[in-house]
């Protein structure tokens, strides 16, 4: 330690204050540990709160309101064309972020979690430096690495803060509404943010280097969303790649290779949304016994312990589903293990939601996965055209269940439609509990609700659905 540096001891050092980090810190503090949490941001929340989940979903809610206002004409209710005040919209988004971030700061204080701003760098398996204006030297008994991930870059293309070439962080700043926007990548980030800008008035072109959007989602679940995006976006090009970008003061020139009418096109802004990479570098892990694989992910066991007995890791930096709720669950597991509680990350399913309009929510086994494994399953579908609640709201959708034909256990569920993200938790609970289709079918659901569709999908499997005809023998295979 250098003379004059501030030094302190802590039971647990949490590096990263995103959902996984603060969930771990709060759980550990509740269990009696002295906890220090470090992050480069002044307040907890991480990418999810400040530059990801929360701002994007706030803006998507606004675009849903716009869509509903336009759709209401078919119900006899007309509104004038919406007037978008981008400054008020940006302020609303920021108020949402501030309210949640300030709430987390207050929870840190009430739980006695010491929050330090800076970058933590390991010196060895029990010491770290917090690099900031006044360097802090910390000795810890245990540490949890929750450093998250960053947007993947394209070689030769640089994203500058405030520039016209944007990653998701820049796009969610909402500097303006560009007339023409190029979105590179057909995953959930590209589709969600592209939908926001298209709804606000941008002419959006999306390019995807494969032959489909939303890889990993069954085609029948993705189909309604793709149909909606074909209406909302100006163009979607598959099997297409971005070769280069050249930015100037007025726009961005793009060179695109693939099935496009023109290889060279000009846009006002470009959003790069091609995935994320783990933030495992530049934090001194090489000075510990932690193992990092060739892709940059930290190796952990089912208790989230690394190959260094004193250090745990959670969230995006360990790989798997890069989702906030998965990181939060891992954080609680790590905190409990450190305090001596028997705990492990042994969830049967991690749900995933695409917050477009319509939403897509999935959990457990998909039909495509079952086919690739030659695993026998039965597929039960309930179209929302037979749902009284969905028809009364004027919204399309479908609920789909993947069921084991022998045990009749629910193995997976997919929902496409408004509110799918709110409904998927029933299916998650069913999978975790090993519920049978009969368990869902015999659980009384209130009428009329969208949640009835899960019961009726289970009933479709059993041949007892009220609002659709029984499956034919050939359809049950």
C-alpha cells in the first residue's frame, strides 16, 4: 500500500452495482455481512437501469400508447395525430431512471452497504484497489465480480459518445428522431430500439446476417412480430452484412453487402446491436486464481464460485442468458453461499421477454430445441382469436406449450401478444414445480383474462378446451 492511501477491511467486496451486484450486496447485508460495493457510476443500477432495460421499456410503453391510440379508431374512438415533444419524452425517461436509482441509493444506506465510485482492480485474492480521485485500498474476505458486459463492436467502426454511429446507450439518449435510421442486428435490442424510433417517425432499415430475426425463438411465435415489423420498418434485409461506415457532420454512409437494392446507402444515424461481450478485462483477474475462458467469460460452479475460493462471479460476465433477473438470482445465491447457507443456481428455466409490440415471452424447452435433440414432445397451442379478453381488446396473440407426451409435464411455454411478459411467470412456476398440463388446466383462471390462454393451452393438450375444437389425432404427435 502506498503511504497516504485510505485503507479499509470488508467482509464482502462487490464489484459492479448492476442488478446482480446490488442484489448480492443487499442479500449479504441482510445476512449480517459488512459489504462494500464499487461501481463506475455514482448510483447503483448498472447498464440495465441507466442505459438498457428501464429506459428502453419506458420508451416502448410510450410507443404502445401511440399504437393503441391509432388502433382505437376501429372501436369508434378517434384521437388526433400525436404530437411528440422529444424533450418532455426524454425528461420522462430520465425521471423514471432517477426515481429508481435514488431508491437504490436509499436502500444502500438503510442496509449499511458502503457504496464507492471507481474502478476496482484486484491486487491478489484478498486485496483490491479502487481507482478514482482518491485511491482506496481494500482487504476483503470474499469478493463477487458483477462487472456485466458491453456492446460488441465491429472491427474498424468506432462508436463515439454523441456521434451518429450509436450503440444502445447512445440510441437511448434520444438526442433526436432521425429521418432515416439503419439498425444492424435482428436480436431483441435491435428490434426493441428500432421499434421505438419507427413509432416516433423514423424510417428504419434493419439488416440481419442470418435468414431470420430473433434466433432461438420458434418461428410460429416470431411470425406475428415479424409481420408487425414489416409494416413498421421501411425495410428488413436478411443474410446481409455491414461492410463499412463513414460518418460526417450530416449523416452516415453505409456499405452493405447482401440482398439489398443498393449497396451504398446514406442514413442520418446508425444503431449497432450485434450482441454483448463480458467485462472481464482490466480488473486484475490475472493476479488471482480466477479462470477466464477464451471468450472472456469467468468460469464458475453452481454456487457461482470461481476457481479462486475467495472470489465469486455472477451475471453477464459468467455467460449464459445475459438478463437482469438471472444476474439477480445468481447474486443472491453467491451471497448466501458466502454466509454459509446451502444455496445453488439450479433453476430449471430462465424466462426471456422481447418487449416489442407484440411481445414475445418464452421459458423452458422450445419446439426447435426439441427437434434438434430428437426429443419427443407434444405441442399445444391456444390462439387468442378464441380468447374473449384478447378479442375485446383487439389484440392478436397465441399461447403455446411444449409438453412431455409420457409424463405430461410442462417442459416449455411461449407466448406472443400484448402482456406476454407479465403472463410467462405462471409457466415458469409450472416448470420449476414439475407441474403437469392437468395441473394448469384444473387451476381456475378468472374470465375474461389473457391468462386463461395458459389454462386453455393445457386443456388443448388434454382435449378439454372449451373455446377451440379438440386436436385431431394427427395434430397430437
